[in-house]
C-alpha cells in the first residue's frame, strides 16, 4: 500500500507540526502566519488557511466543529504528520526590488541634467524664432536650426517623463 502524501504550505506545515496544536481556529492560524510572514496580505493568508483546512478535513486529518459563531478544527486519530509534505509558499511574492540610494541619486542627477538641457533647447528655439522674426532674410539658414532645437526639446521631454516615472516607481517600492 502506497502512502499518499499531502502537500500543504510550508509555513502552515511548521505551525501544525511544531506547535502541535490539537485544536485551533482559522483566526489563530492566520495570526501565527502573519507573525512569521507579515508582508503577505491578510486576505491571501485567510484563503491559504481555509483551503488547507478544507483539504485536511476532506482527507480526514481534521474535523470541523461549530462553537457558536466560530469554526474550530480538531486533529483526528487519522492525522499523520508523516503524510504531510511542506510545499513552496504559493503566496504572491512581494516585489523585493529595493532601490538603493545610489540608484535614486543617479536617476535624480540624470533628471536634473535633462531638465537643464531642456531649458537650453527651449531658450535656443525661442532665440532662433526671435532672430527669424527680426531678420526675415535669414530664415532659410535659421529655420532648420530652430526646428532642430524644438525637436531636441521634445525628445528631452519624453526622457524627462520616463525618468520621472521610473523615480516614482522606485520610490514607491522602497517605501
């Protein structure tokens, strides 16, 4: 006869085995998991615990009884910890990308440089426009330079928006 192994979340596994709880509520288990893994949302923990308890009730390892408004789970005589196998946590992994202060400083410096360059190109375009209006016969020579300055400022605006977006994302992750 082969023994059927039952996979449950490794955190829940350790709580059921190490704590040796004979009876418990979902709330008790949720609180213990939240202590060990506070980065996971309570909703995800609630779903994890309820699904695992339902699985263990279905195989006969736990019995679910109602006490007032609470559901209390009791280990049955069939409970066999040798049949339980810890599985990798399936809780959504939180993003652990941490923006170092060096990255943020470098991005801020890049942003500042782009902003300075943008002001330079805007000033250059405005000056070419003024010169074209002031000296109309110079338009064939100055107009391409005016358009180039305008195009450069548009390109820099796109770069500025991209860097600002990246900075906001990284600041949001590090908080």
